[in-house]
């Protein structure tokens, strides 16, 4: 039997709820007062120059906020993607391309799982915008621009659970403008027509309209040495290479992840059959781009490329970057 709460209990609960909301509101007020026009402008300038996608990352509760930010950007016309920093250390760094921009969220700025993402961004010269309250942290020192969060009291009674800090992260990041609200606009959002018709057209386009075909498709024959396969993969710059005989079926695919998993001193001398992933995920030429994006992002393990096959023969390669640039959702 459920116990009936007393008036005193209900009053106490109301007081707790009001305290939490007051602290959350005060944190946003403090954030608004602390905003630096120069830093905010520099962050927007960096992201204005992005030709690819806005990649958002964060760990724990910051990661949940990062997912929300990426989802909102993507749904309002800016190609965006969430990358989990721990998964990035185990192969997902390949999802971040040189033409992308990066927003990293961490209250302390010392989140260990972000280290590989930060190092990768610096190595690939990917612009990095940090949202953190750790002004002297490793993240802040590595970032091109730091959007600092003021130190405020967490609503948690112990001051431990992220509450006001994540509210400020979300509030600040949502100042990235979209057609849904008034603010200084990011070119990716301006240049991408945000209309139902545009989204419908991009999602319903056939995969063969965006695929890399002919000489642009990375392919090697069965029996090829891995040294030659890596040359082909590097030359085509799509993050993978297919294995197929002339006019024959697609026998397998070798990705950046496969290379890392098989890294050894004899890798270059081995044959592609020893390294490739057999029975790779593929898509038919007439499939919609929306279907292709779903196969890449909603099915585990997630991938960034799909070979387009007619029958069993590869006729092209579809990369998620091409789908997102075309406005697919």
C-alpha cells in the first residue's frame, strides 16, 4: 500500500524543487553575464570555416548534453555528429574528418577520455572549441577557443552530480544559431536550405547519385599484398578499400579499424584476405540516402562507408560525409 505523504513532506519537496530551479536559473544568469563577445565571435568564426560537419563530444553527463547539441544542429540544417570519446579511442576517431570542426564539453576540462580526441584534433588541425569551467585545464590549453563556464553551485546537495554545469553547457551551446531562433548565423546553417522540401529531396535521393564510382572507388583484387591495398586506400581517401575481382563479387572490405586491429610488423606482407572483413554491410543503388545513413549510424557496429552493389558486384562507394553534406537526416 502506498503511503500518503503529509502536508509537511509535500512542502519540503516543493522547497527542494524551487531551490534546484533557482540555482539553475542563477547559473544561466551568471553565464549570460560572463559571456565574452570576442571569444564567442572567435568560436563562431572557427565553426563558420568548417566545410564538413560539426562534431560534438563529451563524457558522462556532458556527453548527454553533447548528443543533444549534435541532434539539434543536425535537425536544423547543420551537418553534425556526436562522437563518444571512449569509443573514439577504440576506432571511432575515423569518424572525424579533416574538414570537420569539433566542440568538446567537459566541466573540469580534465576528462581523461577526451585526450585521444584532443590529440587527434591537434594532429589533423581540426578547429577545437572547448566548453569548460576549467580555464587552466588540459582541454582549455589545447583548444583554439575556450568558452568558459562560471563556477557555480551544483544543485546536488553534495555538490557532485552535474546539474547547473550541464544546464549552462546546453544553454551556451544552443546559442549556435539556427533558422529557429535569432542570433548571429553560422554559414553552414545559412547555406543549407532548411525547408521540408530540401530535407525530403536529400533523404529520398538514390544512393547511386552520391556514390564514388569508377576510378574513384577504392578496390583491389583478391591476393593483393596489404602494402598495395594501403596505397589504394590512401590514394582514394575514403577510409576503406574493397576486395573484388574484375567484374566479380565484393568479397570483403578493409577499413582503418581493420588496420589497427591487425597492426603488426608483418602487416604489409600479408594478403588482403587475411585482414578483410568478409560479408560487409552493403546497399543497393536504388536505396535512398536516408536508408544508407540509417544503415551506417543506427546498426552496430557503426560504419562511415557502404559499398553500393548491384547483384553482388560493387558499383560504387557511399560515404556518410557525402550524405550529410547533401542534407540527409
